[in-house]
């Protein structure tokens, strides 16, 4: 009987000690918005390096999110957002320098 109680107490302690990570919904949304903004200024064409980084990180984030690996997804979405913003800014500068209308 003591063994069962000890096992039950141990399981409860393990469950209480586990830290759960919430879904990175805000990070997902912000990354998606940054990707769309970069696409709107033709970042894949004008800033392919940053665009590729953003697109790849966003893809990895979506896969991790689907697998419920929310910590990895959050990190990937943050990386995607930053790279997409760099791609957007770079594309805007290049288009402005070349006289391309935004």
C-alpha cells in the first residue's frame, strides 16, 4: 500500500513540476503579418537573402506549431518576423534607390 501511495505522490509531483508553454498565437500572427508585408513590397525579388531566412523560419515555426512544440515554434516565429522586417526594409530601400514606385 505504501508503494502505491509513493508512486501516486511521485506522479503528482512530476505533473505539478512540469512547465507548460502556451501557444505562441501572437508571435504566429506577427510573423505572418511581417511575411505578408515583405511580400507586398516584392522582397523575394529585391531582398532574396533575408526573404529566404524569413520564409524558412516561418515554415519551421508552422511545423513546430503543428507538432505542438510551442517553445520551438515561438523562437522560429520571432526569427521569421525579424528576417521578414529586414527583407521588407531592404526591398523598400532598393526600390527607392532604383526609382521603382512603391
